[in-house]
């Protein structure tokens, strides 16, 4: 059970790290492009929120997989 807890912690931690880096990169490119072309702020903001939501959804899928490993434990019988 100890290794499964470590694996679940790594899944959540690395997923959060990747999601935060991804959202930071998307946000920085949004600010850079909106400074270059201010007339595109509206359409770019829509795309920013869409991509940020998809990145966050990937993290939440990782959390769901970690919860599956923690509570259902499909590897217990092996």
C-alpha cells in the first residue's frame, strides 16, 4: 500500500506541475500577442480560456486515475 500512495502522490504532483507550467506558458504568450496586436484581445481571450480549461481537465483526469489507484486498487490481486 505504501508504493501505491507514493505513485498516487507522484501522479497528482507531476500533473499539477505540468498543468501550472502549461497555463503559465499559454498566459505569457497571450499577454505577448495582445501587446503586439491589441485589436485581437477578445478572440485571443476566448482561446486562452478554452486552452486553459483543457489543460486543467487533463490534470483532473490524472487526479481521477490517482483516486482509482488509491481506492479501487486494480493491482492488489496481482
